[in-house]
C-alpha cells in the first residue's frame, strides 16, 4: 500500500475518533465533576503517551531532556492539558456539544495573530477579514437556531469556548518553539499536567467523591482517544502524506461527525445554524491559510 493511501487511512481513523469526543465529554460531565473527569483523562493520556514512546523506541530520548526543557514542559503542561481543558470542559458543561466544539475550532485564526510576537511573522491583511468571518460563524452557532435572537446561548460558555481556542493556539505556537521530538514534548507536558491535576483533585476533595462507572468509562475513553492514540495516528498521517495540506483539511469533517453522534447518542437537537456557522469558520480558516501561503 502506498504511503499516501496509508496517510488517508490514519487520518480517517483519527478524525472518526475525534468526532466521538464531544459526545464522550458530555456523557462524562453528566456523571462527574470537571476536575475529576479531567484528572482521570489526563492520567490515562499520560499513560498512553508513555506506552507509545515505549513501543516506538523513543523512551531513551527522555534521558537527553535538559533542566530548561523540563521547565518548558512544566509551562506547557500548565497550559495543556490543565488550563485548556479546564476552560474547554467548563464551556461544554454550559453549552450543547454542537455549539462548544465548532466555536473552539476558531483557534487557527488566533494562531496567525500569535505568530507576530512569538514567531516574528507578518500577518496578511486578509487574516483580519478571516477573523471577522469566523466571529460571524461563532455568533450564528451560538444563536442555536435563532440568529435574530442574540443571547440564547450561555454567554459565559461561548466566551470560555473562545478562550479555549486562544489557549490552544498559544500552546501550539509555544510547542513549535520547542525543537524536541513531538512524542517527548507531549509526554513530558502531560506528565506535569498529571501532577498538577493530582494536586488539584486532592485540593478539591475529588478523591473522596463517589464516581459512577459510566463517568469513569467515558473519561478513560477521552484519555485514550482525545490526545493519546489519536494524536499518534494523526502524526503518522502527516508524516506519510505527500502534502500535509490535504490531510490537515480533513480534520474539519470531525465536527460534522460529532453533530450526528451528539444527536443520536445523547439526543441533542440539531440546529440548522450549527453547520451554517461551522462552514463559515472552516471557510475563513481555509481562506486565511491560503492568504498566509500567498
């Protein structure tokens, strides 16, 4: 099988799994507190990432990690998984899944704006138009089927979903500046994230709370397939692809898969404004990427 075909298979598997995550988030949050759920998810993700490093023969790279790189990982681990997911999951707890996920996908727009101070890049003027189009998409999605009735969605939830996108863009930029192997960076960051979450769980008394098996199972599922195995599949797809652009654009199928699963598994009504606003966000991101390449 040609590498290009394998790349699309890996990408399709990753996108399918990512499409299931909003439903798993909503199930877990209906049973557990945000801190308990994120604690379980982070610990499982860290274990999965360690296993991936072990199986791919990259475990020895950890010995080469310097003190400064450990400090960098401590910062990245504070941003993601801790800060990013605490904010994102709070947004999910206040909004329908089909609203929270698409709004979060505005992060590539913020990524370009962060590239000025952190990477020294110049922003094309068209990126400002792309941001305006994306925010219009956010407004349409947040209207939940009533675009002429602003404020139907929980305003704080919408703001938190946007802030989570900002944090992910910041994490992405800082991650680019770290020249270590991707697996090493991700594992060490999540290792610190696990430490932070254990401390937070102890401080909030999460260890003494009774947790349902359903909530635990959904959290473990998220740990495996939000950042663990799925991230490895996505990296393999990008490595094998003849051009990364074609594979990268496939990720925008994930929200449409999520909408279907949210409807049939947890009975979320599908608002016509969700796919409409999502198309605006996706279109603005694609338009901006072309502007940047141009």
